[in-house]
């Protein structure tokens, strides 16, 4: 199974394992904002000086695109993990 979101990430970027899980969740649950979140995550990674997509980077990007806090973003991705 190929994730559509991986096509949006530049080839020189590495995608960490937990970030892949987040990308899958984004594709399944929020396809309408997927492209914006991935674009923002790439920009954040470049600004922070690492050329990889991390789970934290995706949470930051998701929070910025939706206008919510990082904690709320983590709760939306994995509601059972944080109560």
C-alpha cells in the first residue's frame, strides 16, 4: 500500500516510522487538509534544520493548519493514549 502523502514529501527527506502512522491517519481521517499539513511539516523541518518528517513535526503542522494546540492535536491523533 502506497500512501499518497509520501508523494508530497521531497525525495531528500526521511520519514520516521511514527510519522508514517500519523500520515496514514491523516489520509484516512482528514484527506481534505492532508496536503496543507504535509506542506507545513516540510517547511517546519527545513526551518528546524533537519531533513526528516517526524511525528512531532506532523503534530505541529496539524495544529497550525487546524488552529489548535499541540496537546489537542495529539489527542485527535491518538485519543486513547491521553485521557
